[in-house]
C-alpha cells in the first residue's frame, strides 16, 4: 500500500525545484513526474522530453490546495 505526503504551495514548489534531476517539473498547476523509458512512444502517458521518450505521471492540485506525493519521493 502506498503512502502519500501532502505538500502545500510552498512545499510543492521547493520539492519540484529540489527534484528536477529525477524528473519532476510543472505543467500549469500539475506537478509531473517523468521517467525515461524506450516504450514511452507507445503509451498514452508517453512523452518525448529532452531528446528521450519516457512516461509522465501528473499529480494535480487537490481541492484543499495541496499536492499528494508518494512518500518515497519526499
């Protein structure tokens, strides 16, 4: 079972800035985790980024204004 950490606005921005090297970035209000993978071009969540195919997972802002991020990343 996965556990999540809730990040407020300031925490979320600090988190993304700190974790850019492992594939986190912003797309509007969505936090995105991108992981390289050669089969990304065949997947609906596939994304071509920095010259490489991979998979992206969007983490939307919740109704209470926080982002739920897997504990293993925090």
